């Protein structure tokens, strides 16, 4: 959105605020808001993050929020997030995971440090109008890798809105983190380097963050952050 729209939307309050990812969808069933997802900050719950150095890139977590529960899932399982209310800006989804360090639980661990590996990134279609990402969806799904060890993890969902990203600081970031207990590992593999930190993984001038997405500015897109963790490399 344009800056003037941003100011109007902030002025209009939460009713016209942005979007967030408050609940997991497991086995096709939508769980309760903040049951398995770390509670996001209030009252800025849905405000976009526009500073790539903001601590809010780490799950947009409310430091005073209640602890969430940890969902037991299987390697290779398809996991969803409910989107509240729905995506209404163009841009990619990215998913990251972080293994909870020994001696901590997923509820205790908030994802600090270089611990995150990327498991999915969304590539746009190229249309006569520029780069195109789907909008309007109320759910987003990711399949967990089959090549991760059992244990507790954080799963970070992120959407980057790029409609105003032609100028530095114009991209908007939305993210939350769920707590998972991964079981069923049958593959002796370790999530690869590089592991990245939030904030820290992104630079405001990264080509996937400072970008004009409309024709004729750009005809290709490179997601920010590290490459997707690949079981076969
Ligand atoms: C994780 O799953 C394993 C296997 O089902 C179970 O033994 C363990 O108690 C679970 N841990 C948590 C924190 O739910
Ligand atoms: C971001 O990129 C700019 C331009 O390449 C560079 O000067 C700057 O050092 C980078 N910042 C970080 C934090 O990597
Ligand atoms: Cu907006």
C-alpha cells in the first residue's frame, strides 16, 4: 500500500488492520488461535513490520503473552496456518524451522541466534503486468522435510508484501511461529548450513526485498534469505 494508505489504515484501527497467522491446521482441523502459535504482539498484532532489523521479525512475539502448547507432528506432514483475515498484498510466503536447543522446550525457546533453516519459498508467475503471487487465501500450507531429526522445533511462517517495495523500507513483513514436536524421523540427516538469525537474515537492499514488482521494472524474482534446505544435497 502507499504511505498515505498506511497512515489511514493505522488511524482506522484494528478493524482494517493487516493479517496474521494465529492458528495451525493439523490433519485438516483448524486448532484454536494461539494454541500452538506463540502469541503475537498486541495492539500491533497485524501491523506490518517494515524494518528488516526489527526484533519483531522473530515471530512478532508478545514477550508478555501466555505460553503456547506444542503440537506433535510427523516428518513429511503437511501443516497449515490459518490466515486472519486473508492475504491482500502481493508477495512470497517463506517458511523456516529452528531446532530447539538441548535443555529447552519449544515453549521456552524463542528462536534467538543463527538457528533457522528455510524449508519453503514461493516463486511468482510472470504476467504482462509484472510479477504475480496469489492473494485472497485464508490458509497456507507447507510440507515438513522428511530429512530432519526428531525433536522440538519452531516453525516460522512469513509473508512479505511487495506492492510498495520499489523504495527502501517499502516491503512489509508478517510472521508468527508455531511450536512443533517432530516425530517419525527415518533419515539420518542434519538441517544444513547456512543457519540464519532473525533479525539478521535480510538486508533492506536484498533484491527480493527492495524491488519494483510491476512491469516493466522486473521480470524475475529472487527470494531473500538462505537457499531452501534440500534433503538430497
Ligand atoms: C513428542 O512426541 C514423542 C513421541 O510421540 C513423545 O514421547 C513426547 O512426549 C512428545 N513431546 C512433547 C513435548 O510433546
Ligand atoms: C546491505 O547491503 C548493502 C548494499 O550491498 C551493504 O552496503 C550493507 O553492508 C548490507 N548490510 C548488511 C547488514 O548486510
Ligand atoms: Cu498494507
